[in-house]
């Protein structure tokens, strides 16, 4: 079985919902990411003509990111019409699942080069989509946890695993501090492909429309000037007597990312330079009412498949759906907090659902190269009670 190499990974900045990317279509964010991968290669045009498949994760594949957004973006990004593409949905792990699927295709020998990507515009497509239709059976006693909002599951995790409000606030504040520091030091610059947005603006004075352009080159989520005192004054948002606030929850966001994965043969054939190897992947299920604890089951499975221990992992991108669930995972697996989200997590950087796994792949691969980290991992909880984990090795 051949190895699967990460050759390049590029992403858009992550915009706040209703922020700088809110009027940019999700498929356009995806197109930009795919094109940016090829632009980063010296022989991008040649590679573009020889992609075997394109796999795109999206949690809400409707509206501007519907109609098999993978195939539409593939064609509009300039790939030949002979390049197939499909869209997949594993909620918050969709982007990472796309990377894993692409890697498995390469490992099995069924493909030499695959683009794996993720996209989510939470500004243009609402949570649960435009017309949700929930099966009434999920409200029956045996199944009602399926109907819980994710905020309520975070409250249940906080209660079950004794995660205090104070600890959640401190965790959220640290996420912002790390993200701000990373921005100041330009640590995301290698992975971000700045995007130019356009907007029609109407002038009451001239009674005419003009086109306003803006170059977005940095994640919008990190907030300056916060404090423990300020966070402590916020009201809870999911349970009156609970502990989870807006500040200790991941931010609704817009963004996309694309990753080029290639075989050993393709690396030689097209003179490519690998940055990392995709080593192992695992998904596990947990009770829906404590869905945030999913990584506790997925991470050991992925480590076992890789033949590694948690001590071997030098950098961990653990998606912060909520501070409560991230802390519960860290505590249950005894993770080294210094290795977890050194540049901040979703509380500060945002969580554009189906795009997050691909976005964090770009972050992880860049960080492993820059810091000479041998093994890195991406993990997240998944709505309805699952967890996923992928392990990467620096090349």
C-alpha cells in the first residue's frame, strides 16, 4: 500500500458570520481555495489537469453550497470537465473526512492525486439548513437526545465531567490570547490565501451603486481586550442555571480550505514536495446527549491504528466546539494543554462547520513544518454523538 502525502494546503481567512465574508458565496470561497492550492505549485497547471477526484466536506449542502458544490466548484476553478467530484457530510468532521477519504483512495492505489476540501458559509446557509424536517421519532424518550441542541449537550458535558464556569472562561480567554499572538507573529500567513470580496453599495447622495472591494487576509474571530472579569459577567445562553456562554462557544463563521493529496508515484512523476503524510484516521460514536466527548473515543482508535501513543503527538488541533467539551476531552485523555491548540482554537478562530477539518489541516501541516513536529493530530466532536481524529506525520 502506497503512502498518502499532503503536498499543499490553502485556506481562506475565517470570517465571522455576518462579517467580511458574509456576502461571498460559499462556492466562491471553495473555488478560491482550490485555485490557491494550484497557484502555490510551480507546475500547478500541469497538476490541475491530472487530478483524479475532488472531495468536499459540507455540513449544510444547500443554497449557494448545494447541488453537489464539489463538482460545481471543480469546474468553475478551471479543472477539466473530466475531473469528477463529490460532496460529503459528516457534520463538523466533514472537512477532515474529505481528507481521510482522499488519503484512502491514494493509499489503495485507486487514485494518484486528489483534492480534499471543506466549505461552509454560515452567513448564507443557516444552521440546520433552510427547511429542516426532523423525524418526530427523535423526540421520543429513547431518542430525544438526538434532538438536543449542541449547546445543551455542552451543558450536559460540563455537568457530567465537572467543568466549572470559571475554567470555561479561562479556557476561552486563553484561546483568544493564543490566536491574537499567532496573528501578530504572522503564523497563519503561509496557509491563508487572501481573498478579495466585492459588494455593491448604494449612495443616498448620488443615488447610484458603486462596487466596494476589500482584501481579507486574516481571521476575524480573535478578540482583543477581553478579560476574565468581562467573561464572568456574561449570561448563559443554553440553560438558565447552566455555565455555557456565547464566549465559551465556538464562533459561527464562513470559510473554506483545500488540500492536495498525492501518492509516492505522483510525487516523483510531477516533482512534488510533500509536507506531511496522512497516517491514520478513526471515527467513533458516543451518546448523543454528550456528543462533545466524541474525541475521547476517536483519538485512542486513531492512535492504535497508527501504532502511536499520545506522548508521540507533538501538536494537537482539538476543535473547540465549546470550552466545556474541549476541557472534558483534555482532562479525560490527560492531554498536554501546551500541545493543544497552540495558536488558538474555534472559540477564537471560528468554526465554519464542514470546512473546519480542512482548515485545521492547513494549520497543522504549516505548524509541523515550522516547528519541526514529527506527529500532529486533528480531532473534533460531531453533532448527534460522534468524534473523529486524524494523525499526520511531518515529511
